[in-house]
């Protein structure tokens, strides 16, 4: 590495954004995993005033969708700016129309894509090339990076090349594997960028700009007479493009010292077998080739850099004359094609090369293609070796897969997981941590310390859970004297650390530990007691592997030093103290320096508590002598209860245990369909404390159950006979409601599903009169209650549910008796969204179909292995699906149209068959009003009777009616999503669906940011809030979605906040569903992205309403039909100032700390917004009623 | 011409009427209005030492919550390049206040532990404050804390601050010491440039409906001035430090009584919150009028005239006066009953 350039550790996204930001002027952004960070970097740098290489700060603009971003970039390019954007997956697909235009107009631009899987049978946020491969026909050049360093280098090469060639460039690198891998790289300097960007080309681009000073016409419409010719007119630009890229790469090599070619060959000059691949897999193959050749094999590798335009001659010349067999690896699947795209291209290129005499080959080698690494599936040296081995088979398997066990199509290559190319002189470490406990942050910091302070190379890759609460993280770190190409997980670790004791009982983390390796355990038990508490499998492996074993009570050190639940500094010190990656003193001093650098801006106290933690840690770290004998009787429990159904146990349970990679193809459904009601099998035992019910204090109001985000607090009313054989500690009391006289009442907590958020205690209104610090529900330690409450919970579940016909739904006290059909989600502890979904599931779940926009609710609702959507005892419950992000309203409207059509057809068939099934039944089926639970119950009885009758009939009509008979019972269509969907990307569709007049219920879980992708601003974000993409505080006010919907006049609109007025929320849900037309409920949802204490989230909601920051209202068109004002403003005039609310939330307060003057101005404007909005609503609610009276 | 001028912590003030720490000094406009109304100096609103620390901790916790847990959202906030988590906002306020008015600006630092006092005090001095008022509000509730330990805490803070700055340091304390006079003497010995008597003892209230303890900040009443009046009267002439009276200063007569007891200045807050900033002017006019009517020429002339040292009956400040007061009260009660 050159001495003049800075060495830094960073991930691929930052590396790319660093260059893209500096060589552009207009940057349009939109969040999508895993590319969001590039936009976030750009936005933050712009907010900080960081200039580009020409000394001006780029304009960074968040758009409403990726389609919008591409459009804005197109416009910026057309008017002469240098412009870029960042995206992935579905986002890239939304850019395709503009990409065709940009290429057709020969416009220099580069987009940076962290390549991600396209949603098919399921969404996946992880990496493969299915998105970029969908852009092959856009006319864009495609340039691939294989590592973090290359991502930075190729970002610059892409921008330089597009200016030279006028062909737009799609620069891509593997989502997560490269975008999120932290690696040590050499930073390109701004001088490097200036040297490579040809200013003459920039000026030519400016000259082509649309300008009234030299007007031209572009974007014409053309007819058959000329379109074709013009399409061919651009060919010379494509023909010349590869040579121009080659020249740029040569110039880059001369300048920077890293040499790239259109196709880079690695391996034996006389190789007989070659792999062709692009992306991070090429790095794995590179490492494997070197390993195999060092052991006498003759293999090689062609890394594709410039995939489009595909330079046939360059490709052919990259292949040695000795090659007889080629395996082409595609990180995508093109079902039904001759083969995957790269494979097809290689076969064609070889044919053409031979025809033209390009390259050294004189006969066509055997070429096979295979798929690997879909959705970030691991791709390891063992798999690369299997691919080479396959080429030696006679004949080699074609269209193979590698990395999975395909026992259906038998496509998969077998491989030996034991095969390893890891060098002996590298340190490999794995850390198991709990999300937000600081493990990942500490490891990133360790990489920085080693990477930036020593000559060693460093790499970090981090695996996260799909749960948002209690999530496990696994950090994979490598350190060594050679550059690290190992873009795969550590499987043989010298050092394994378990930062949370609970994981010991759940995961076999020592299987990766090498012989003589080191195990560090964060343990509440000291060095003398810990051994007997270890699970048997842990003891076994520590003995068998002759491991070194250390313990620290990081919990205690954290407590003593004021670190709370954050153990980053403590466990980082342990790692350096034990691993000896660096001399201990040097390492500790580096940690101290890093603490000052990292936390200095957060305040001296934060610095001091971390420094104190460093000292305390060393005094609490102990080596444990591993005994020779096993003593443990602790066995690892099965992931799911033995009573779970087979599929749940054998498939979902295996996934839950973290062993999904081991499941064969045959284990899965072919179309992505899964059972519901499966979250109940996960017993995550996350809570250190759970609520305990005090039946003597309880007033049975039902509020605790209503707000419980995880449906772990349940109410039942039942006959005392049910109490026979109750467990000893099962609590019961007399029901207080007059209508339930003589019945018993129980509030039961699901002890192993509770996340311990404490919201229930916060909202409980009943206080103990002799000790008012206690309420009717209080948090108590979970461990002593786990066993008895588990028994109580199981007993409670067996008590029959109260007949829904006997529940008064308008009263929370009674309504909350309804069984939730949304339970134990993986949402954040204390989530503000899930109580609304649970309420909906209680009220309408047994006849609901849900279209769920992509976002938090689709992740905690439908991210495997399990789903919180559940079924009742009759097997009924919400049917749920997620289509995409942008199309959810339309998707849900499709449900409605389909259900309405089938219902209509069923009714027609009932009429047609009336004589056969009985006139009375037919009339009753058709005329049932189905207005309440009793009606629904009776209609279901009729449908059951109808189906019985139909089973004995053979006519086509009868068979058709049997197929659609269930549609005779009213179905409730719910369209659910967040504000990112409703206000931004899906707004056009939502508007259309609302305007359709059809009976759909839209529930907007309004967190006022894109929560799922990490808190980016949406048009719902209120003025003055700091969010990603609004780093300087959002200057514009929140869009009034409800008011816009009201203008149609025929849409039921409600704005609710459960924490402010729960009865109002309930009323709105009931009215919305009852309204025979479109309904829109905008539900204020507190969120972890607000920077709040999640336990008091409902109080935040209350203050939001009391200050006028959030309004409660209902707009019911049925009232207008009766001559009344349809709008009822349910909020009273504000009794508090908006600043009272803003002061409660970090999203607002942090601006006071970073930009106090801006904050002051924006806070004042926020008050004005609230005042004006209240006055407007007050006017609308009053003035119309006067008109109605008149 | 009546001379209202006085000296306080070495500062020459036009009048003995000073605006004490209150929300009135939150905005620069408010500070200007206080000057316009005749305040001879302004004690800025307090910088709460614990609050700064709590804010640091809270921000750190909130920004870290939920991070590095979930692949799509490894964080939830942009990284603010530079947070002003220390007293930067307050320091900036001092600088702007100094530019806005010509009267002395006294900064106020409120806390109960040594904590960040010295660093904050140094920064306050650098920001240009003319003096620093240390409001030490420590409520001893731990039965294991001896009076000696409690007193030592005050002394430690004053010593630390005095050694950190060269501007005058006033110390605002509560009256609740076993021997207030001894405490005053020890603070004086450590170099406190003034004693500000006294800070308000904020006593919580109970919300009967919610069964909650609630903070209940009541504005002072004129009756509250008896406590500072007593101790200023006792301490006058015995200390090197200036004496400032605060609590219960509402009208011209209150000011005059306190000056006569020995106060160098009197501080107003509740009266201004209740009556508006313009009340300062009417108090000043009232003082002038009274002095004219009673033929006093200067404030200096009356300062300490009714202190224990100079008053006609020094025992009136001691137990004998208490005995007389109790007897007098008994007489009122009994005669009332008889009536």
C-alpha cells in the first residue's frame, strides 16, 4: 500500500459513498436495505457541509421512491449536473424505466448498487445478483466489485468511465457481504479522483445540458420509420466503451498501484480447469485457487469486472490456452432459461471468440453453469473446490447448485465442510452478543484499532437476527498479516466469546472452536462456580478441544461503572487481554484513545465511565482451569416444544435453532406458503422481569392487555368449574363487570414470551392504596416464575374463550376478553405498532385477509421462521401476505375485488341452487345482514349446513358453490403498512384505492419515519425531527394524509393514538370496519426510532395529543348522509405546549444539542403548525355542523 | 440626589436591586428588558450540573437503543457531527448577554456534588461572566450522613470553584444548618465572595387523585423575607463576604428592611414573575421615595443600620426575642378566646 494514502477500516457502503459523494453534484436518495447507508452518508456529509472535489457541497434530496430518485437523477443529468443514486433489489427495478432513458440518451452517470435478492416466493434483504441481472437490457454498462477496497476503486472507475464513454454505469457489489463487511482499505485521495475524472468530458456533459440559452429537444416520440435506426445509432459508443474502461483502469493502476482489467485471470498459467465468476465469490475462489495450486493443482479463475458491454476479445484473451473445462457461477436464478445469464454469456462469448480467432483457445472447452450464494447463502472454499472437482467428473454436472442440499432436483454438488484454506497465521474470532449490548460496536472498534494502528489486515462481518427484540448478533472477525479475501463466515475460530449467558443454552457455539482455542464467557458465576452451571455440550467441547476458558462478570462490571446494559468496552478489553492479537499494554492504550475519540463528543461523563470500565474489567477477568471430568446435567432443550406439529418442529424449529442451512430443498413448500400461529413455539425467555397480576388491586379495566405489544397479557372470563385442577399458584378472582356476575376472571402472563417492556405497568390505572408504588400489575423477576407461570399459562390456554356473541365490543373492559390472533411477535420490546394490529386481530381476525406493505410490520409479521399471526380454536385467523413495498394498497384492493367477485358468484350460485339446498336456507344465506358477531355466527352455521348439503351433490354448480361457499361469510380486508409506504412510495396507489369506493380498511402504522430501514425521514416526519435523510432537522411540516383523504367525502378517516385515548381507538376500528366503503385509520405509533423510553411510549402518545401535536378525530361519511357534520374532532383544545412533547423525544431534542439555533426556529414553527392545524380542524368540525343545522 | 449605589462581590452596582436566577433571563430579550427596567445586575438562570450529566447519559442511551440488533436498521439516527452536551449553550448565552447589556452578568451554577463544577466554572469565567453564583442545593436525606459530612460537601465545592476561577464567587445556600453562622464563617474563610441567603426549599406535594408525589414550585411571598432578614442581620459585620438577600423581596419596604439588616444587594424573582419586569422600576421608585421621605442620602447610610451589631436591641435577633414573640402570640390567642 502506498504511504501517501490514508489507511482506514470501513464497510463497502461507506467506501462507495465516499467516492460517489465527491464526484457528483446532485444525489437523489431513497432508503432500501442494504444500500440505505450510502444515502445516509451522503445526507450526513451534505448536512455537515463536506464539499465534493470541486469544492461545492452536493445537493442531496430524498425522493418518494427509487423510481422518483431515478427520475430526479435523469432530470439532473439532462440539465448538466453530475448525478448519482444508490439502491438495491426492488428499488433498482423501479429505476429501470429511467435507466433505459438515460442510456438511450447516452448520458454519463453511475448508479451504485449493493446487489440484493429480488422478492419471489419470499422477500430477502440479503445479497445476490438477481436485481442487477434484471438490468441487462437497459443498455447500462455493468461493473462489478468483489471486495470493500474494490468497491471504492470501482466506484471511481465507474464515474470516470461513464464520462469517457457516455454509457451510464451500474456499479454493483454484493449486498451485505461487501456492503456491510468492514475491512482495512487504502483510501483514494481527492487528488486521485481529480486525476481520473476528465474535466473535458465534464464540460462536454455541461454543453449537452438542456438550456433555454441553447435550446434543443430531447425525449421525442418516434415512429416505425426511424426508431430502429436511431437505436442502432448508439452502437459505436458501446463498441468503444470497453477500451475506454481499459484505459481508465490502466490509468488508475499507474496512479494508485492497484491493477484491474476488464477480466482478471488468477491461477496457474497452464490451468486445465477455470471458474468464471463475479462479486465477492470471486475473492473466495481467488483464495481457493491459490491454496489448490500451492498443492499441485492446475486451476484458474476469471474475475469479471466489466460485465456489460461484454468484451468478447478481452474475455477470450484472459483464458489460458490449456483450459479444457470451464464452470460459470451465477449468483442468481433465471428459472426456465437455457442457463443463468453469465453462463449463457460465457458460452456465447467463447463461440464468438473461436469464430473470430480471439484468444488462445482453439477448441471449445466444456462449459457448465451453476448457481451459488442466493440470498447471501454462504459460499466457501469448500464449495469452490467442489466446483473444480465437478469439472473433473465425466461428465461434469450441468446447471448445478452448490451450497445447498437439493434432494428434489438433485442439482447440488456435494462438498466437504472440513476443507479450509484459512492461513495458520491469522486470528479468527467469533462473538455472540445480544443486539444493542455493544458487541458489534466493540468489534468494529477492535477492527479499527488493529487495522489502523498495526500492519495487520482486519476484517469484520456481522450476522443479525430477524427479530427486533432480544436479537442475537454473531460477529466474525479475522486479523492477519496478509490481505483477507475470505468473504465467508468464520467456521474455525481461535477465539469464541459468548457475551450473554442465555445463548449458551440455545446455540452450540463451541463447534467452531479449534483445538486449543480460547473461550470467553460473560458469566454471572465466578471462576470457581461456573463449571457446574455449563450445559453438558459446552463442558464436553471445552474438554475435548483442550480449550482455554475465561470468565468475566461483565454484567457486574457494567453495573459498577454505570455502563448499564452496554458491555462493549468491557468485552473488548477482555478480547485484547486474552487474545494477544496486540501486546496487551498497547491494546489497552489504544482502547483508551479510542474511547476518547468515540465518546468525546457525547460528553466527559460517558468517556469517564468507559475508561473506568477498562480498569474494572482487568480486575474481573479470570481464567478457569478446565476440569477433566464432565459434571453437567444441563441439556440443551429442543428449539420447539415436542408437542409442536412435525413441520414446525422439523423445519421451523431447525431454522429457529440457527441450523436452517442444513435443511434440504425437499423440506420446504414449493410456493412459499407457511402455516400461521407459529410464534407460540418460540419460547424466547427474553425478559429479566415480567408483569405479575395482583387480583386484589385490579379493577379489570383491560388496559394492560390492550397495550401489550406482544399479546402476552391475556384476560379470560369463565365459569368457576374451569378452576378444577388449577395449578397451585394460578390466580383467579370474581369478575367485576355486572354482565359477568357469577363468573371468574383471570389475567395471565405468558412468562416465556414476554419481552419485559413494562408498558402494561405504565398504563395500569389501579394503585395499591397502602403502597401506591405498586399497581394491579407489577414487574417482578422472571427466573423464579418461569416454571410455575409456564404451568399457569398452559392451564389458562385450556380455559375456553368466552363466546364472542356475549362480548360487548364497544367497551375495552369486555372487548379485551377477545382472543388476540396476533401474538409474540419479534417486534421491538414496547413496540407502538403491534397493539393496533393485535386489536384488529381480536375484533376481526377470524375473518380478516391482510395485505401488508414491506416494512417493520411485514418483518415481525412474516420473517421466518415463525409468524405472530395466529388461529383460534376453530382454526380461523388472519390470512396474511406481503407483496411489495410500493403496491400494497393495490394488492389489498385486489383481495377485495376478488373476494367481492367470488361472494357475488356464490350468491348467484345459491340462488341457482335454491331449490336443491332449500329456499329458506338460500334466502337466509343471501339476506343475512352480518352486522355483528351474532349475525356472523349464524351465517357460519348456515354455510356449514350448506357445505354439508353440497358435498352430496355432483353438479358443476354445486361443486363451484362448495369451492366459494366460505365467501358467503363477510370478509374483512385490511391493508396495513407504515408511513413510508402510505405517505411516500405507496401514496399514489393508496390514493387510488381510497378513491375506488371499495370496502377496504387501511391501517397506517404511523411512526413518522422509515423504521424498518433505520429511521429515514418520510413525508410523515414532523417538522423539527432529526431523522436520517433529515440530519439537520426536518424543515417541512408533516403531510396531512387524513385531511387529503377527507376531501373525497366518501372515505372513513380516523386519526388515533391508543396511548392518548384507548376507547377512541377502539371506536375508530369498529366504525372503520363497519363502514361499507374505504376506511383509513392513521395510528400514531411510538417507535424506538424516536429515541424514547419505550416503556413510557403510551405517555408520549398522550402528550402528543395534549399538546396538539397529534389530533384525534373521526370523519365518518355516514354522518354526512344523516345530515350531520361528518368530522368529529375528538381532541380537546391543546392543554400543553408542543415543546412539552418535543422535550420527551431524542429525535427532537438532539437538534437542540447539535444545532441549537435551528432547533429554536423549528420548535417555534412546530408550535405554529400545531396551533394552525387545530384551528383548521376545529373550524371544519364546527362550521360544517352549523351548515348542517341550517 | 439620593445615592442608590452599592458594592457586591467587588462590583459597583447602580442600585441594590438585582434580578435573581429565573426564567426571565432565558432569552436575551428578557435580559434587555431587565436592564431597561432598572436591574443593576442579572443573575442568569441556573446551569444544572446534574442535568448536563443526565442529558449526556440519556442521549447516549437513546442513540444506542436498538442499534446493532437488526440487519436492516443497525442504527436509528444520523451521527450528529458535534453535540453540545456540555454547557456550550449556556456559555454562548453568557457571551450574548454580555454583548446585549452593560450591567454585570452573574452566571449561576446549580448542583450538589463537586462533579463538573470546576470545569464548568472555568468555562463560565472564560465566557465573560462578571461573577459566578454557586447555588448549592443539597437535601440531606440519608440518615447515615452526619452534619459534618454535609457541611464538608459545601466547603469542598466552594474550595474547588474558588481555586478554579478568579472572578468573584457567590455561594447560595439553604438556611438549614446546625449553626448557620458557623457555616457562613467557614464559607467566608474559604474565600466565598458573597453569601446569597437563601435558596428555596422546594417541598413536594401529593396529588390525591393520582396518588403521586408531585413537584410544586410556589412563588415566594413577602413573609418569606424574615428568614434572610434574620440571618443577614446576624451576619452583618462579621464576614468579609458580601451579603445578598433573596426570597420574599417584593416591594420597596422589603428592600429597605433587608438593606438595613445588612444586605449589600437584594434579589427579586417571584415579584417580577408575578407583576412583570416593570415592577423593578416601581420598587426602585418606592425606595427612593421612602428614602426621600425619611431623609436618607444613600443606601450605604442605611446598610446594616438595623443589624444585630447596630440595632437598638441586639438580643432581638436571639432567643430572648423568640421568648417575647411566643408570649406575645399566647396573649393574642388567649385574648382572642376571651373575646
